[in-house]
């Protein structure tokens, strides 16, 4: 299953997003827009950390957020080098051999440095973008942010300047001589699917499931 | 949505897996066994990288693999410090405020150093474990590994010695005064679900979908 490994990214071979053709840039945007969580990597004294976070793309920047007291957020706002990876798993590639087995996926790796967003209005807008990324239209449904909530929240932007997209799709590539084997081969598609919305135990009667949740879908 | 951020892991506060109670250890194992991909983090000269990979848990070690020529695999086998994170997204937590909105998830962060597995028999067993992790029972269905495939594949083990699990579950925790609002709150469950298996275009007629794919489910 050598094929199952998502190949490493040679940073030196990355092209700046600004230099990407519009089609490559669209690919990066589409993957970022479909993902729900990212994995944020950073190193402290050579020790790597990988932490899952919510995120959103806002034009040519990524947004992350968390509590102001969080050491993670403090590190992100410090401007240290970070790597943000978003991976969408599309299916299992089932070959006649282990070696040719693989996964269909789309992923984006972003390199950059974080910067804190300051100002209540700016932070509120960014938090709405983060909510709407997960649940399109949700920011029009929930109540307005409170000043103390904005003060307690750190919002980080990472300019989308250096990024790469990778993907695999389609059926397995078996060895020619394996094609006659009595072994099934193909793809098992996978998708993140929503279940039935579960109202909070404290929800008063008579409040309908809103559009952001009722119409939720991805991919 | 300060709550949406998965909190950072203070490495110094992690307990060795060996010291985990059997219940904590079971939690770590269960999350690792349910995930399909991990995100592997490492740093080269201070630059962090986060790469998605297939993996498997084999007792008290994690297995990763890839092509021997891959720079990623060469780095992993060098014994450099790495961080492997597996995240399962269970649902969107829909609160009356953006601030209390969140995600339900389970995640494991493993810290350690890789070591190459040597020997054809050992590598073959590890590759079967990797395949069976993704598709339970698949190693009994595909043809045997070829010596040249084993030679072309690097398999890395990471002892499961230092790890931590985090999770959020349940409904949103709204402010008391928000409970009277005419705003829906609850959870939208999410799950990775299989679609209909798609046979390869080169699959001869009369080969049925095998148990590893027909019975595939997760979670």
C-alpha cells in the first residue's frame, strides 16, 4: 500500500498561492471550503505538535480561533511558523494487492504565520465567518456576540500565500497480471453525512430546526 | 466559539500510556481503532509539516508506511520526534450564541519516534495490519505481497508510550439567560458513511463484493 501514503510536501517546491493558476487556486479554495476541521502543526523547541481545530477560509486568508488564555492560541498569535492541513477522505481504493490499495482523498497544506485580529467589529465578523463555514447561514440565526465574549476570544488569520493541494481519485491501479485474479477490486466511497438533528434538552417547544441545520450538507 | 477549539496539549502534562488506567488506555485504543487517517507532524529546521497518512494500531504501537524513496518516510525512520493526531468528528454543537457553539469530537495525540520495521515477514504482517485497519479482513482477500513490493515499502512503528485523548460530547452549554431565546439549539450528528461499492472498470464479471467491503462500517 505504498500508494496509501499521502506524499510529503517539499516546501521548496510549493508555489505561492498568488502564483497559482486560477484553476489551482480554485482547487485549494474548494477543498478548504468543504473541510470542517484542520490539523494545525507547530514546533516548540523542535517538538512537533498537531492539534485539530475548526477553521474557515475568508478570501485569501484562513481563520482560526480559541480562548485568549489558551497556550495554543498564544503560540499561534506569536507569528511562529505553522502548517495547517485539511484532508477530505473520499473513499477506500480496494486493489487486488495490498501494495496497490490506497485511499481517495483531497488535501491542502498551508504554510504561514498567524496574526491576531484586533477590534470588536473585525473579530465579530471573523467569528461569524467561522460559524458560517461550519453551518452556512448560522450567523444570521444566533444572537449577537457579547463584548465580553469577543474579549475572551482570540481570532487568528493566516494569509493564504503558500499552499499546495494533492488528490487521488478513481479506481485502483493493479498490476496487469493481477487483473485475472478472482479478487474484487474497486472503490468504497466515503462521505461525512449528517444524522437527524438532536434538539437540546433545554430547548423550549415550538422552535423549528433552522435552515443552517435543516439544509446542512457537504461535498 | 471559543469552545470549538480543541485545546492544546501540554506535553509535560501527558501521562505515559503505560501509566494510564486501563479505562483511559481503552479510550485511546478505541479512538485510534475507529479513525481511518492520521495527521503526522514533524519539524525540519523549525519548519512544521503536517501530512495525512493511513495508519493502524497494532497492540501498543502505531504503524505508518510509504515508499522507501519518500522523503517523508526517510524522515520518519530517522527517529526524529513526531506527533501523530487522529481526530473523529462526531457532530456540530449548535448553540444560541456563536461563543457557545462547538463540535463534538474525539481525538488522540501521540508523541514519539519512528523506527523502521525490517524483514520480509515482519513487514508483510504489518502491511496486512494496515490493510485490515482500513478494511477489516481484507488481508485474507488480496493476493500475497511480492518480495519486490515489500522491498519498495517502508513500514514505520511508533511505540504507543506517550499519548493523550480528548473529547467533547453532548448538547451545547448556553448561557442561562440565552435559554429563553427563540433560537434553535442542539447537535447535528455527523458520521463517515460508506456509499455503494464501485467495481473497477477492469473487474471481470461474476466477482462479488467481498465481506471486507460489503460489511464495512465504522463507529
